[in-house]
């Protein structure tokens, strides 16, 4: 079986986390798009395992939660009239929980924006923390029941409800509405109102859009398969947590700041882990000569 050299695999992974599309990667790296897609799949599965095994026992004080929108195959309003739309076509939401001090993405989840997705997201967050924390989320109602179910009274939880000014002008169609105020609402415990904020996690949404071509607006770069969407996000979050030197942390990665690891990882390390976790091909069956009418 042919195997790409390590340098080329690292190049492809680097382009993926910098927001390049699979077709542009296939042209620049001189590989088929199927090769790039297979590497993305292997990288995503490996990065999911890395995050699940490594980001445990996190000591944090302030967690900020948010959701970011994207879609698979087509937007939700177009699913009914789309040709051959898969069952998972439509809006896709990525839930993120960020440690405000270390900037670590403690957990993330890909799903819809319903209570069931929020519950799974919060239950996973609870399992990864080692102490009582303060959580700030936006005004989405699903957070209230999900956090109560996962944490009970063992949490200081507040919501930051922003008030937006509606825009009816065509010029503001693709721009975010103007925020004209915010209201802090204590839900559980005794959160410090001075730190009731979602600024860091909302800024991280920009990093997600900049580092994932699938989140680019008004293009044909959206995901066509939900599995590839999940794999791309897994690679991005693993690179962000372990490999990227965060400017606010003076040259160390969020994982180092959180004490999850004491080493700054590289994409070469991830590429090597991908190779270790890659399933070995099974033995080929015996060769059978094809029988034709002429023979």
C-alpha cells in the first residue's frame, strides 16, 4: 500500500487547520482529493481519541459556553426541496466550552440546538472537570435544564442575555445585528458578576471560522458529509489545544497552560499518532484467475 511521506502528510494537515479546502489542498500538495479526504478522516478519528483520553481532570475556575452555526449539505429551510438530501442534512451547531483563564477548549459537541444536544454537551463537560466552576452561557434556554441535570447545585451558573437592535436595511443583511445592551442573570449558586462574560468563547468562534473552510459564509465550501464536518472540527480543536501557541499565554499552548500536557505538540506528532492508530490492512485473499468465454 502506498503511503504519503511524513512531510506531505504534515503539509496537508497544516493546510487543513489553516482553512484551506480539500480541492485546493489536492492541487497544492499534488495528491488526489480522495487521499486528502482519507487523511482527514484518519486525523479526525485520532484527534477525537486524543481529546477524549487527554483532556481529563481539568482544574478551571471560569468556563464560557457558546454555540456556532453551520450546515451540512444544505440549509435547514432548503432541506425539503433539496435533491437527494441525506437524513443529516440541514443546520449543524457546534457547542464549545472554553476555560477563560487558559483558553483551553475543555469539550465540544456537534449536533443540533435542542435540549438533548445541550444535555450531552454538559454531561461531558462535567466529567472533564475536577472542581466546582463558574459557568457563563448565553440566553439559550436549553442551558438551564442541561446544566441543572449535569451539575445540580455544584456550580455557579449565570447567563449573559444580550439585547440586539433589529436591522431592516439591505446593507446589514449579512452583518451581525448591533448589540445595544446586556443583562446578567444568576441561575444557580453565587457567580461573580464581574466575570459573567462570553467574550472569550465568542472570540473563539472567529478562530473556528478562520480555521475551517466549512464555516465560510456565502460559498460552496460547506460540508457535504457530516462525518467530514466532525473530523475537520476534531483536527482543528486538537491543533488549537495542543499545537498552537496562544498569544495571550506568552508562547505556550492552552493545554500547557491548563496542565494537561507539559510539551508543545507539533503536527508531526499528530501525524505519527495517526499512523499508529491507523487500522492495519488485512491479508488479501487468494488470487483467482478470471474465466472468460475465450479461455
